C-alpha cells in the first residue's frame, strides 16, 4: 500500500496484486467490492506496472479498500487486463545523466537481461514436467560455480575443475550441451531427461546416428550396452578392464547382426568424443546421483555388450530360458531380470530425449522397442522387485 496521495508501481503478475512494498489481493469477482490486504515477499513480484493509482492513507477501512478495488478494476479495464510494465529509462529517467556510472551499469545490465530472455524464447523448451530437470541441472551447475568462487576468494583449497586445470563448463560447451552464455541447448535439455546412465553419452549416441537403421530388437540390444552396471560387473570379473576389455568385447561381437555391430562401433566412437571432452577435467564434480555414470572426471563407463545377445533374443520374442542361454554365463537369471527392467526405464528416457531433439521417428521406434521388451517373467509383479 502507499500513503495518502502517494502512488507507486503495481505488481501486474495477476489481477489480485497491486502496490509496492506490500500487496492487496482478491479474486477477480471481488474487484470493486472489497479487496483484502495480504503480505507477500519481494520475490513474488514479477513486474512493476507503470500505472500509478491513488491509494488512501488508511486501507484498514472497508471504504478505502473498496475505492482502491474500483480504481484497480478501472485500470485493468482501460488496458484490457495487461498493464504496461515500468520502464526504468522512460518512467524513472535512468540513464539521462551520462556521467553517472551506476546508471550506465544498470542500463547495460538490463540490456544483457533482455538479450538472455530473447535467447531463451528463441530456444523453445520441450513440454512436460520433465523440463524442470533441465533447469535443475543449470541450477546445480550454478551452485558449483558459486561455491568454487567463494572458496577461492577465501583462500581455501577447493578441488574444482577450474583449479585443477580443467573446466566442466568447457566440456559441456565442447559437447554442445551448453552455449557460450551458459544456457542449455536443445542437446543439453535432452541430456537432462536421461537418468540411470551417462546423459551426455546417451545423447551423443543418439545424435551420432548410431541408432538409425536398427530394428526394434536391435535398438533394445544397443541401448542395453549403455547400462553402467554391466561395466561394473565386467571389471569386477576381468583383470584387464577398461579399453582392453572393450577390445575383447568387440572381438566377441562378430556373431551379432551386422547393423548392431555397426551401431556398437559408432557408440564407442561417441564415447571417445565424450571422454576427450572430459579429459581436461581432473576432479569429479557431480551433476547426477549415479556415481561414476554421471559424467564426472572419470568419464562415461565403457560400452559393454555382455547382455546384447540376451536382450536381442528377448525383444525378438524368445523365451526367458532361451534369452538367458544367450548370455553365455555373463549374468545370472536375476541379473538379467533387473537389467531388462532397467532397460525399459532407459528406453522411456531416451524416447523423451528424442522428442526433445525433434526426432519423432526415433522416439516412435524407441517406444516400440520398449513395448517389445515389456512382457513375460521379467515384468511380472514381484514382492522383491516391487516392494
């Protein structure tokens, strides 16, 4: 509210907010009857209106609130419900004094804000509740940068990518997930929709064309190679591990269909690009909750095809016994069940990422692959898996 004869900008975020330093709220049907005073924090004020209303000195009386409601209703009607926003340069004369450095800095900041807002509008976000995950990723990266700057200013030892000679932000930019202004690109927003596996690797694989030309069963088999737990299990049983283990995997893939072999080769090439982009980052800065699979300094896990044959068999309609025999002892029955259930969730995330990228054909094929996978014993209700 304001004092008698005073005026101020009104918050035009809704029809029930007005005034500065406080607010008066009411349903639209009560305007002109009697507004109710409410308190609201400054963070809830989105805009300031250029329209100034006369506010009685005492708004505790019903007459004063009714008069204010009538004035607000008339102003909304005059501008068709869209009150003009307050312009600092036009309405507050900011920038008229050319020798004022603070005013010049404010105008420069306003120009930067307008440019960023225009860029956000030019990059449409995918619809759905999953969009919040993309902005949460940006927020967490922003917290990391602020914490790094605060620690360095305090002279503390802070094991950050910048302090170690690398930059996670630079890695994201080199992969095309973040632009030069630190805003998520479409590729970055698609990566934010993927959980359970390395998101940058998953989107890099999708955009590399590795999944093109695959049947529904082959698509499921290729996606199973992204599951990180298979890499962990392999490294626990194989003394070689790492890149040598990948070469052994490639040699054992000669009996797979040719399109799937080609896809696995392209997937390993995509992983190489992600590893190269993350190479300068010598300290892990988590942007996910999956440990080593979240794109930290250790990079994405290897592409392991241990379950590709079993997944290909199952998605092609074979029985569970036949599919497990295709593992050649690489996994127990329970491991195969858990992997197939995790793969179904991954296919859902990949379909959402494909939609964010605008690839409707890949999205439909991933959804069809998930439907081919969801059947029989692995997806039967279980107290152990669903409890």
